[in-house]
């Protein structure tokens, strides 16, 4: 008989919601800290790449949000975010790692469409890592945006760090993503990052 033991991730509870990961719960706590309305796994979608259930819907901001570890997004995950933005006409913010003072990528609708204009953008890299970039004369509308800014709180606009940023995936994520920016700093980051998980699975402020 095998002596291997399976490691099972325990659920995390916050705000009366059961989250699949503690990282997602930390982002929910962060949204509460900066007074941003959120709904967890609010609605699923049938995308060209398959069924997809975004982590968060931010109703006032008018955008979806997807949370991944700081290792970043795979090509399939980036593609699904783009497909959702194209289908809904709403932006999608890509949240990698815990809340912190750094810009995050935001994908706007139709950024990487390859159906009507195959010369507009291209993928640089291989199956394990690379980035999306605009062709000469094309427009890559992915932007790096601070998550603590006005758009999330009242839906009034974007705080743009880098309009037209190349969007990495796979092992290129950490290499190419925007670095820390103190203009994004706020108390909510520290509160969410230092929150502790109790033995019964609740995420509580330290």
C-alpha cells in the first residue's frame, strides 16, 4: 500500500463566503478595506476556450477580476481573460499574488482579437512562456493599473501606469510585469497581507 499522503487545501472563510483559496479571501478583504463592492464567483461564461467562472465581479467598478499566485498567468488564463473582456465589453483586471503597492494588468475588450485582424497583435515566446505584443501600427490596449485607484471605487476612469504594455504569460510573467510603485501604497495592502487564518478556516485581521 502506498504511503503517500495527499495534501488537501482547506477552504478559507471571509465575510460569510467560502473561498477556494486564502489568496482570494485576502483580495476580498482588501476590496472591503478600500470600500470596493465585490461578488465572488458571481456568474460563469461559455468562452471559445471553454467554460470560465471569474473569481470576482466588481459591480461599481464595472469589471471582472481574476486572482492567481505571484507566479502569474498561463497563456490559457490570459486568453480566457481576453475572451471574457471581448464577450462582455468589460475590462478584466489580472491580480497576481497578494495585494501590494504595484500596478496590475487590466485587459480591455478585444485587445488581442485574432479573428478580424490577425496582424494587429502577435505572441512572442513559446508554449511555456512569452508575451502578447502589438505589431507595428497596431494598438495593444492592455494597461497596467493601480488597484487602489478611483476606477475601482466609483467607476469613473483608469489610473494608467503604462498604456499599451506587453502582457506576459508563463515563465515571462515575473520578468516583464510592472515593478513596485509607491504611488499605489495604502494601508489596505498591509491589512490584507497580514491577516491570519484561524484553525476553523476564517480569515481575520491581525
